[in-house]
C-alpha cells in the first residue's frame, strides 16, 4: 500500500475588504499539504453572525484556521464559538481587544468617506497607504491589489465589516482557554496592529509561538510571503493532539 499524506483542512480568513488574493502566496506554497478554503466576509454587520457564517462555509468537521487583521478577530471568534472544530489557530497582524472608543467614533466617518469617494478610491487613497511598514513606500502592485479586492467586495461589504469591527466584543478574556497549537505573527512595522498586541496574545495563549518579522507592515502575507509561508508550514506540522 502507498502511504498517502492527508491534506490538512485549512481555512484562511482575509481582512477588511480583502479576499482570497490576500493569501495567494500561501495558497500556492501550502496547497500540496493543505486543503485550503477562503471564506466570504459579507453576510452580516454582526461579528458573531459573521463567524457563524464562516463556520457554516467550512466544509470539514475540524480544521486549522489562520486569520489576518479582521480575519484574526474572526478566527478568535470561531475559537470561542466552536472550539471543538478548531485544530490549530494562527493570528496574523490582528487585535484581541474590543474597539477603542476613539476608533469606534471614527467608523461612521470611514463609511461616509468610502461612500463619498467610492470604495475603490477609498481603498487606494486611504487604506493602502496605511499598510506598508513605518517609513516604507507604498508598493504599487500591492496598492493595485488592495483596490481590486475592494472593488470586488463593494461598499455594502465594507459598511457591514466596519460596523462588525466597531461593535465587536473584547476577545482577550478567552485567550487563556485556548488549548490548540497557536501561531502569533506580525510585522514590526505594523501601524494598525502593533507588536504590543501580539506580545499580549502570545503571553496569554498557552504555548503560543510568536514570530515578529522585521521591516514588515500590516499585510504580512503579501509583504513577506516566504517568511509567512515558512511560519505557517511549521505551524501545520505541530501536533494538534494534547
């Protein structure tokens, strides 16, 4: 008999106004060892309802999940809602806390600005410049991709995602109960989700592995694909049994 290696079920959750293209380098690198799906994030303006929709989209009884930014917030929500379905957890460039009061107040302005400019122009002029590491120039290819993903997602998806993030619950209290192999990864130049959020995650999730990438901003999957691929490959090799 031939020894056939099972492809591991792997859910990759993108961030705000992003789709499977955010994870393209990882899909290419890992598709030989993982059965990969990237869910839609357009079903609701309620974070828990979005998380339940993602669970419904996942075709496997148990799976590993990685999420970037809003995707990491949703991955933590999956862990709270259905821990029995999660084999491993990877949190990239994300935030375990509820929305800060000053940021909550800005969400209505974000939506109004996207409505005024159009979601594609908003993504290109407002969001894309926030994604490189501090002091780094905007990569035109990455900026064009951010715009293309936003165009596909559309204004209503952005509105729903912004409200879901604004009203999200604090996820920090549940971190100590996470018992699956966990990777925490960020760029040291991430201006939206700084390193301090990730050291907090790694300190409060038992056995978590922390990876900090030098000179990398918020979209680590695109800005440092080889390093992210290596970290995820190592994570997938960790045993998911206690």
